[in-house]
C-alpha cells in the first residue's frame, strides 16, 4: 500500500524535468497547452490520492452509533 500511495504523489517530481525538455522541443503554443493539461491532470491525480488517504484515515475513526430510540423517539414501538 505504501508504494501505491506515494507513487502518484512523487510523479510530479519526475514530470518537471520532462516538461522542461518538451517545452524546448515543441512550438510555444503546443508546449503551453501540453504543460497546462499535464499540470491539471497531475493536480487532479494528487487530489484524488489525498482524498483516498483521508478517506482511509476516516474509516479508522471510531463510529458513533445511537440506538433507534435515541435517534427517533417517535418511532418507538407502542
């Protein structure tokens, strides 16, 4: 699990040198579009991974359960 969690968060570190090389090779218009799309995709993936981590952490919290009578007293059997 550790590798699957940290890999998407570390991909932007690898993408930065690749973006510099592509920016030098491509025409300015295509380079700007590619860099913008890549940044948006990396941000979305990082956000998704952080949400999954937060969800996994939230599942470990103790759950507060109430009995049916304390939740809805009007629905108790008569």
